[in-house]
C-alpha cells in the first residue's frame, strides 16, 4: 500500500459516491487562477461532511476557513431550504473568490460569508446570540485550534458535531517536540479532546488524493 494506491482508491470512491459537478470543478480551477493554495478538502471528504450534516439534521452550520468555498458548497448542499451556513474567512482575496464560487453554485441565500478573524467572528456570534449550531467545521489556521474548539463549544447545541481538519499532519503529530507551530497547535487540540468531558471524540486518519492527515470528530454531549 502506498500513496499511489490511496489516490487510485480515492478516485474510485469519488467517482462512485462523490462525483464533482461543473460548479465544484470550477471552484478547484478558480484556486489556480487566483494563485490560491490547493488545500481544499477532497470530494470524498466533502461527501463525508454532507453525510454528517444529514445525520445531525443540520440547519445551522459554522465553518472556519472558507478558502475558495469548496467545502462550503458541499456542506451548503446538505442544508434544507431554510438552512444556513456561516463561513469565516480572514483573507479578503480568498473571500472574494469564494463569493463568486458560491454565487456560481446558486447558494448565496444559504451562505453567510463573514470576512474576519475566526476568533473575532465567533465572539460576535456569541454576543449577538447566534448560537445553537448543529455542525461546526474547523479548518482555519492551526496554532489556535484548541481555542477555536473551545469557542465552538459555546456556539454548538447539545448533540452538535464538531469536526476539525488536519489534526494528524502526515504523522508529524507524533512528535511532541515539533518546532512546527501548526503541529504543536493540533497536538494541543487532540490532548484537550482526550480530557474534555463535554464531548465524546475520536480522530479518523485520512488518506487519498491529498497528503496523509486526519479529522477529529466530536459529539457535544447532551
Ligand atoms: N475549508 C476550505 C479550506 C480552508 S484553507 C476547503 O476545504 O475548501 C484555510 C483557510 O483559512 C484559508 O483560506 C485561510 O486564509 C483561512 N484563515 C487562516 N487564518 C484564519 C483566521 N484567523 N480566521 C479566518 N480564516 C483564516
Ligand atoms: C494546510 C491547511 C489545510 O486546511 C489543509 O487541509 C491542508 C494544508 C496548510 O496550511 O498547509
Ligand atoms: Mg484543511
């Protein structure tokens, strides 16, 4: 088993169960055109988030880290007609590309794109009583992941699901002395998840078209 096999199998699964339409293909293309990084989730992972959204009956979703809106579009498509996803993006250039992609997807009505720092937007949401999110996807900068998760807990309803991308980092997470502050950041999150009695959590390793990584998945205890 090697990366080549993981990629082939990912292609097999995606073709079967997570085929991209023109909107999603164009969203990926827009990242190259705008010289943005190709760090969106994979098609399969998009479908995974859709399945989770349906399982927790999500009407209100919060996402940290929009990039070009690829994951946003996957999740928004799992929402009911009156559902909403708030997605937070710090970089105005990324946000402007994402807005175009979301518009192209016909999803402007369901997507509330907020340009700002994840920590500040979460504080605003809390202050204005925009709480009780059913699903929260954390995929912004990695060093403050633990703080993002703790803030997310205040915005989640009992029984909500919180998912954090990139918590394994090609296995670098095993290195407790890592000088990479992204690795140290996800290690702090993972340790906290093991101690936090408010959630029931685990981590799924992810292999496929992108580099070896993992997603933490947490249930907010009722
Ligand atoms: N969820 C996207 C990928 C997100 S990449 C997808 O799968 O399609 C991470 C994004 O987080 C980048 O666009 C980056 O600009 C943004 N970001 C980084 N730091 C941030 C912060 N403090 N607040 C909000 N967004 C941030
Ligand atoms: C990076 C960020 C991501 O969210 C991701 O899925 C992959 C890579 C990064 O910053 O390198
Ligand atoms: Mg990610």
